[in-house]
């Protein structure tokens, strides 16, 4: 029976930016960095951290602009995934974390891949949960985004779906789900996300990150080269009802990585909201097997 650890809620000043993070487990254990996506925060890991911390030193930051971390304006902070990764990297250095497993979900994937490609030797393994690193995951639902990235103007921006509002925030959780799964989602999650996202200037910050996702897709060849050269062990956890990233992304990971194990579960984009116990057990076993 694994030990159930208490999770600590902490803050660090990183270059004048207040970064909130959750931490559990003993620092001497293998480290696991949990990177959330849009529109969530470290709150998404609340149920997996106590279990995972039996086998790992677990760190889950709120990325700048999300959760309880500072939300400076676009002119005060560079909202790019490369810059987010530098903030996370400084937090890890502050905590004395040298090597780590990294959890890649949604917007957390480009952040984590910047860390991985910048210093591949720090990465012990990848835990991918509905995180995109291949063109196979970007289906027709991304056509308007691709058109905007290729030619940002009033017309291509007007063609984008509305998502930076309360309804769009809720849709991240419930989109694509049958009713039997929708009612498993606790509504306070998207209410919390929207309360934090509507801080002054934050909508502009979120749009800046969406715009910078084009730089992530432009790096797919570089990420393929990283996978090919370093072959990190990987655990892929996927909610099959995800309306944002196609399930073909799972096969792309399996083709790219020699040591990859995939589990497609009956959930959505924010899989941990409905399948935290299953995912926590798989993550714990993966860390133990690769430490």
C-alpha cells in the first residue's frame, strides 16, 4: 500500500514574478515535473500528487498567467512557451532539481519540450497526457488557427472560434464528452480557471500564448529529432473524447519512441478530472520502473 503524502502549497520569487507551486514527496526521490495546460493550473494535479509522491518528489507549478501565479501584462512578461520554460527552469534550479520526469499536457507540452531539447540529459522520461508533438494530432479543428498563424489579420482572427470566455473555459473540460462523463466533472474547476483568467490583461496574455503555439508546431521536426536521438521512455495517457487533439497523436508517439506505453481511456481533454486514480497508478508504476 503506497504512502499518501500531504501536498504543500508554496510560492517562489522568480525574477520578480511570484510563482505558485505544489510540492509533495521527499526531495531525494526521483523528481516529477507536472506541467498543466490551458486553462487550468496545478489544481488539475490535486488528486494524483498524493499518490505519486510515494515514489517521487513531485513539483507542479502554476505557469505565469495561470492559477495562483502572477499574471503580468503582455508588455511586462514575454508570453511565449520558450520564456515560460525559462521561468520553470529557474524554479527547478531554485529547488535543486537536476533530472526529472516531465508531464506534458496541452500548453504544458511546448513548455516541457523546450526544457527537454535545451538540456536532454535532464529528462528521465516523458508522461504525455493529451499533449501534442506531431502533425497527426492537429485535425481539421485547427484549420482556422493555422490560417491565422499563417496570415494574422482581422479576417483570419474573426474566423477563430470564441474560447477566451466562460463558455470556452468550460468547454475545455466538457467538450466532446457523452453525458455519462460530463456529470463526472466537478464544475468548480472551470469556475476557478475563469476567475483567474479574467484578471486584468490576462485574456491578452492567453491570446499571446495561443499565437505562440505556431512556434511549437514549427518545431515538430526538431522534436522528432529529439525523440529519435534520445529515445526517452514514455507513458502516454489519452482521453479518447478529446475534441482538440486527435487520437492519431498516440500512434505518432508509439512510432517515434521505442520505449513507449500507451493507455487510451474513456475520458476527455482534461483526463485527470475523471480518471485520476487510474492515471496516478500508471504514473507511479512508470516512475518506479524507470528510476
